[in-house]
C-alpha cells in the first residue's frame, strides 16, 4: 500500500521537500538549520528510495498550507489565520494546519501574559472565579504569578493556591473560554494548544517566590482544608527552619557560601535548635563573632529577617541544584560526595 504523504514522519517529509526543490535551494535552506537537524535531514535524504508522485504532491501541498498559515499568523494573528484557512480548506483541515503551526511555534495558552504588567493582570482577574484565577496564574511566569497571588485577599489567596496545587490537565474548551474572556479585556493574541499546568510542583515553585507571610498562610490553610495535599507540598519545599534536618557537611558547605551578616539577621527569632545547628558547625571564634554581631544589631524588623532567610534558602537551593548537597526529609542522607 502506498503511504500517504501527510502520514509520513516530519523528517521524511522534509527530505522529500529537499529533493523536490533541488540541491541549490536546499543548500541555502540547510544553512539556517542546526548541526543536529542537518545530520538528521542528511541521513533521511540518504535513506529515501522512490517517492510516488501522489506522495510528493501531498508533501508539497502540506508545506504550502503551513507556509501560508504561518504568514497569516504573523500578519494578523491566530484568529485571522483561522478565518482565512477555514475559508480555503474547511474547518477540520484549518484546525489541523493551525495546530501544527502553533506547536512548531511553541505558542501556549496565555502567551501574552509573559510580557504583561502583573499589576494590570491583577486588576483584570481579581474578581474572577478562584478556579479561573488559578488557571491563569498557572500559565504566568512564576515571578509575576507570585506577586499577583500575594496581593489577593487572604481568603481568595488561599483558595486559589489550593486550586493550583490540585489542578491537573485542563480541557481545551475551558482554556479557550478563559482566553476569550481575557481577549475582550486585554485584546491579545491567543492560542489553542493544550498543555499541562498546575499541580503540587507548580504551587511549590510559586510559594518559593512568595514572601514568607504568604507562604505560611497558604500552608496553614492547606493543613486545615487539605492535610494530605499540605504534606505533599511541605515535602517538596525547603524553608529556613529545615536547616536542622541537614547533616554537618551540608551545613558547612552552606556556611562557606553565606554572608555572615545576612546569616546573623536570618537567625534572629528562630528556634534555639536552629541556631545551635549553625553554631556547632562553626569555629569558636566565628561563632563568638556571629553572636556578637547578632547582639550588636539589636531588634530587627520581621520583614528584614524573612528577607535574609530567603537569601540563605536561595543559596541552599543553588547548592542543591549544583549537586553539592541534597535536600531530603525523614532522616535520609542529605549530602552527596
């Protein structure tokens, strides 16, 4: 049975197209490809045997459709491209072409929010249903989403946080409906791609960028309303007080990176066992100097303490990412050698 051109792998279609346009134009095309793509394409061209005329025509037709669709998207956005393509090819074929283009362009829902002013977005969404807000924040850049969730009313903030954590795959029709609402308010280009957003990891990433007051409030809310989910979230997070769970080698690695003045502020007001965990991994002279600095600085604002703790935690997370330490719970090994 003769294979249909549209059913062939994309790399095979590309090889067929290269053969159709000839070596001169193909040579100009490959100049814009990566080395890996050139190698893949060259191998596929080498593997090509006879290509049936109908297959060749289908490949050329599909390339033409995709090129035209991309041109319309660039000129007038997804909505304009869809209208033109539906007129030319019908609804089903137009959707198929657009999906391929959007995937290739890596356009995701709420793409316009990457450059949107968080304060402006907040004004647009704060009166929406909590599930709608959760969906929108799940697709926003983490820093912007953290700022927005921190400015929501306390009860709404907790509700939205819980919904982000419990969110799984969102049906495309729901995403489309929410996008249409924002389209009327912000007049931005929207996409129709279905992607995975939300879940415990998404909330952890968000909480890691919130202020400690917001973080604590959300965790306490989850402990009351969704205790199992709260345990999952806490198991994925690392806060300053979790230093007591690290072994001595990990603490020493952290002390080599942290600023002692920041550490002194961070230790203000924490439990004695947290301070002792730090002291036992310092020389007597260094410990004495740290304690002296802490006494000399006197009372410190809570916000300053929390900011210092976040800086220390940022160092700890960086060390974890580099493989120098491992953050774990339940008494497991915390250090990789």
